[in-house]
C-alpha cells in the first residue's frame, strides 16, 4: 500500500510539470499552394485545461477553444473568419523537448507541421 501511495504522489507531481512545458510562445510553418504559411500560438496550461491564442490572418490574436492536455498530448480548436467565410481548424499535438508535433484539419483537409518554442 505504501508503494502505491508513493507512486500516486510521484504521478501527481509529474503531471503538472509535463503540462507546464507547453506554456509560452510557439511558432512554425507549413507549405501551402501560395508558399509558406506561418503559425504562431501563445499557450497557457492550467491543470488539464489549455488556453491561449493563435495569431490570426490579420495579425490579431484569436482565442483557442476546447483546449485539453492529456499527458504530453494537447488538443484545441480555433474559429476563424477569412473574407466572410467562417470555419474551424481542429489541432492535435504531442509536446516534446522544445517542440510540438502538430496535426490539424481544416474543412476536411489534414496537414502537419512542427512548432518550436520561441526564445
């Protein structure tokens, strides 16, 4: 029983530490039909909840929605409007050392990219 209690304590300490690794500014790019498209995010972890924003097409921050953290995995969505066309992009990522390997889906079109932690 004592070993179980120690293991539970270690896990409860490790989970917030892993979640905190996502805090901060992140950026990356993906190749598109008209050249590179740059992504920039600000993430903040609060337990298993992920909040923050993405830099929109016009340079203004767009809040992320439905942000979740499960171990090293993050998920969230962003609601965007481009020339009067509203759409949602769903994101999934795996947080590593100084990078997040992302996959996303925009209107049934999946794409992948890597975010690097801004210094």
